[in-house]
C-alpha cells in the first residue's frame, strides 16, 4: 500500500529535523520546522457555524486551531487579531465551514489538505469541473428522513414535499423512488415564485404529512409560518429541519447536531494528519425532535415506542 502525499510530507519534515540536529544546521527553506495546526475559515459569524467549530475543537483537544471569518467583501479576518492574515501554507490542514468558505479555500489550499463542514449539496458548490474534498454535508439521507417520519407517523402513506422544481426537481425524482421502496407516495407541493408572489400548488387536505426540505425559494419566515398554519387548519402535521421550524409549530423536526458535525469533521482532520485517507462526504448526525404543543394542537398521540 502506498503512503499518502500528506504522510510523506510529515515524514520528510521529521527527517529534516533529525538531520538538522545531527549536523547542527538549519534548513530555512527545505526543512523549515513548524507546529502542526489547523486553520478554520467560517463563512459567517453565526451560531450554528460556531457550534460546529466548538465540536471540532473539543475532539482535536490540544491541537492548535486558528479561526478566521469572511467579511462582507469576502476577505478573511481574525477576531483575536484583526490584522492577522490567513496564510494557507502555515497550516497542516484547512477546514472550510459553510459554502462561501469552501469556495474561497478550494483554489487557495494548494497542497494543504482541505476538509469542509456545514455545506448543503457540496457537489453544487464545487461544480462539475472541481474535485470534492472530504467533509460533512448538511444533507440528511432521504431514506433516513423517511424512516424517522414513518417512526413517528406509522400510518403515513401520502407524504407531501414543498419544493421549487427549478431547485430540487432532481432531488424529488430520486426521493420518489426511495419513498416507493418504503411504501410511501411522495406528493409534490410545487412552489413557484413570480416577482413578489409565491404560489403553492397542491392540496393539503389529501396529505398525511408535509415535509419541508432545504430550498432557497422557501426560506422566508413568513412563507414557512403561513404553510404551517394552513397545514394545522387541515390537521396535517409538518416536518421541518431546524429550530425555526420547531418554534413556528412544526410537529416534528429533524435537527442536525452541529457540535457532533464538528466532531465528525475533526475525525477526518485526524485521519489526514495521521497520513490516512479521509472518508469522502459524510452525512451529518441528526435527532428527530417532537414539538409537544403542535402534537396536542393536531390531536395526535405520540406512539409509546418512539418516546421523547
């Protein structure tokens, strides 16, 4: 089995250090000694990204981690030292947190291994011509979503999905096949935006459950809250994917554990530092969270087997 390039580089550094000690000289260019450190670039200063990095740091232990953020002009800055610049070559591994950070680091990482986290559909960020690095996406596998929904709503047969065909037609087509294999019928609730008007095409009354998926057309708080209210009027439970949906009255929410996602990213960083291959794209850990108030408003009884 051949050693990875990163493993060979680490061995070369160690060898250079030994030679320098033996002959009493230093090699400032070829054998420059430097501390193993991880450079982290966050797309923005927001709580989910920071929570992920805290999970990363907790698993890396005493390994030095330096955080940078992208400003409004897309330039990195450091909270600790506003004058500090992000020199990618100074780090043993780089971590991109969020899509903007990934776009920034992809052409700049060079020979430094790159890992990403908190990126939805990372293949779209990289593009067809790019090579996707290892990392942890924000995409919960379709089968896992449907399994969680069925566990909480055993009688579900018709599952409505809100999406804009321009953004998620391929997702819906693939998900329909998975749903059929699990005995579910996926019903499209197509969302069309024309200027300031947003039309939702579909009949809520014929559905057992409505599922929100990440879709850039459906990110308005007003739209999300309107859909949930309409679903409640039809006594149809809604499934969301973050805390905002929970607070807005969604009956079930598939919540990604951001600190755990950071630990998953850290595991890939540790693999690279050990000279091993990382695991490609890894799905995030998530927890189904029941909204007790919404459940009661819908007149539903939580199955005893599910628990809370």
